[in-house]
């Protein structure tokens, strides 16, 4: 195990924010992770888990020990009459996982194509796009408890999935020596590190085409029954047309969650703003398009310092600087708070950021 000191993190966060890790350990296997847990100097220190760096805003140098997850591997674990079970190492790039499954004849992840980040981060965020969420394709995961060194496995129910949410995004409420044990009801944020994720890809495969953008592509192409590869291509085309490439323009993808309101709240807003974009949800609530709310407040294309709102999609905040003149995490959060204030003052809705602020 090699502990690296004073490591630049600018190449490892998609916003391109300049920051450093005081200590960083590359985790390429389960044994690397257990070595950290059993190291007398490192074990008691706070940890920060870094995957693809696509969902973080660094507001300064990172003092906790950075565990950079680089566990690789893709394999078919099991095939049954009802599903393919595929396993990915936590350090695999998410889009590479999608392409690998399709290339090997295991469809089901195509709607989630081109989402940045790693396989290990996918259940943490419960990633979702174009009518599919990770929880819809999830089987189980393996992780290690950083407090005890104990490896464990969680199924979907134990992960506590919600909208862009899971048990891994909530802080623990008690240490094991408090008598709480490894209760799965407590948060696992900062306590557990995911090493492998398994996906259940159902048979027979059925396309998910409910989103307007996908249906429009299908009609334009004149294809009545698109296959999974075709849907993957359409999703990639749509995402590239709306979202900037982090390699060209630093960003963390969608910066705010789409808020949900009651039907009465939605009716009240529609009375004042008839054009508001909204979607009914299965539980009876109404999801509002955060990008539309931000655009309606006039933020599209605006900047504060070197932090800007993307011209093509108001939901995306971008880095207008580069290199040593990059945006700072403080500028990003100043812009984010200004947007939140505008939306609340006009619509009475509080937008919640998606990225983790470090």
C-alpha cells in the first residue's frame, strides 16, 4: 500500500476544480482496502471515497484520506431464464460498463448510457435517465465497513434507494461500539466503500421509450422496434446535444434535483406559470423540471466569477476558467446559492443540489 502525499485532484474531478489531497491511497483490490482499514495510522482518520469525480464540488483541499477507487473487472456472474446477472468492479467507468453489456448481448442498461462516473458510484447516487433508474436494474453489491474491516453484501432493499439517493449518502448515526452494530437502517456515508456491483438485466428485454426525446428519435428514424444498441446511440446523441463534455467544459452534470410537489402546489404554480414543465409521478406527486425553473428566472448563460450556467441547459453549471485559472468551488456554490434564492423567491420551491460538496 502506497500513501501518496499532496496529490493534485484537478484531473480527477470533472468540474476541473484545482484542489489537493493531503493523503491519497489507490484502491485496486479488496486487499488494498483492508490494508487501509488495518493500518494503525490511517484507520482512525476520516476517509473520502473518490470514484470518477463526476458528482463532487471541491471547495478546498481535502483533509480526509482520499481513497481513489480503481477496482476493475466485468463478468457475467449468472444467467437464468429470467435475467443476466452482470458484475462490475467499482472502479470501472460507468459508460464502459453499459457498452460492455451491450457488446456481450446483455441489454438493459442502454437508457443509462453516457452518464459520467464509475460503477461503484452508480448505486450511491441511484443514477437515472430516460425512464430507467439504477434500482430498476440492481441485484446486489459488495462493500467493506471502514470501521470494522468487515466485508458485507447489500440487496436493493438494504440500499434504501430513493430519487438520486441511497443509504450511502447519509451519515452514520452511531458507531458499532455503541451497541448499534451494523444496522442497515443507519447511513453508510463515509463508513462503507463499495468494491463490486451486480446488475440484474431482465429477460425478455423490453425497450423503455417513454421519454419524449427518445420517442421523437424513434419517429424520425422510422423504426418501430428499435434494439438496445439503437436506443443506446439515441441516448448518447441526446445527451451530447444537451450536456457539455467535461473534457472540454468542466461540469458535474445536472447540478440540481428535479423537485417534487403535491398536486395542489403544482396547480397553484400552473395558475401563475402555465408553461411550467411538470410530470406526474406514480405516487401521486408532481415532478417539476428544475432546468425550466432556473431558465425562467433568467439564469441561462449567466456567470458569477468563473462559474457559469450552461447556455443549452440551465440545469448544468460549468467551469468558465481553465488550468491554474480554473473556477473555485466557492464560486460554484455562490452561483448555486444565488440560483436557489431566485427560484425560491419566484416559485416558493427550494432546489436541492445533486453533487456532494466537499
